[in-house]
C-alpha cells in the first residue's frame, strides 16, 4: 500500500485552519495536528491489496506510529526556517518497506533517521533557492 504523506511546519493559525479544512475535504487522516505542525496521510488502496490480510497493516501501523513520533521531534528543530511544505511519501513508504523486510531493524536506525532529515533539508534548500530567484 503506497500512502501519501505530507508534512507542514511553522504554520500560522489562519493558514493552519485553511489547510485543515482542505485536508478534511480530501479525506486525509491527521497523524500530527499540534501547534504549528501538520502531518497528514492519504491511503491509496489497490484492488490486490484489499484481498491481502491485515497482519501487514498492523505491523505497518505500529512502525508508522514510531516514525510519526520521530518526525514530530525532528520537525520541532526546524522552527527557524519559516513555513515548509514537505512531501514525505517516498521516504516513509521506503522506511516501512525496509521495516517489513528486515524485522530486526530498529526505528532509531541511522538509515531511517537519515532519510527523514534529508527530506527536510531538501525542502529548506529548495525554499532558499526559490527566495534567491525572486
């Protein structure tokens, strides 16, 4: 199951309300909705995956909860960089696939933390590039 994950950091109150309404209309589920951080998930279910058992989903949900807590703690470090809109779909889905393959990998593994930090740093760099163009 390839899910879509979006992270928004450093939102103002009015902007946060607008995004909350938008995500509710588009049937996203909120994983984090605290202070100035929003992490949303939209499940994309294929016909083949409806047939499979729910055992894999339970493993993914437990791993996903741990990853979400980690994303929340890391995103608080990037408060000084202004508003960031980050698509974490590829990173989180790859992490969940790795956890499914190698059950002995700990969530605090460097490979996992590195992917999430790189995604956030890419968003910061892209934002700075766009500022310099204007």
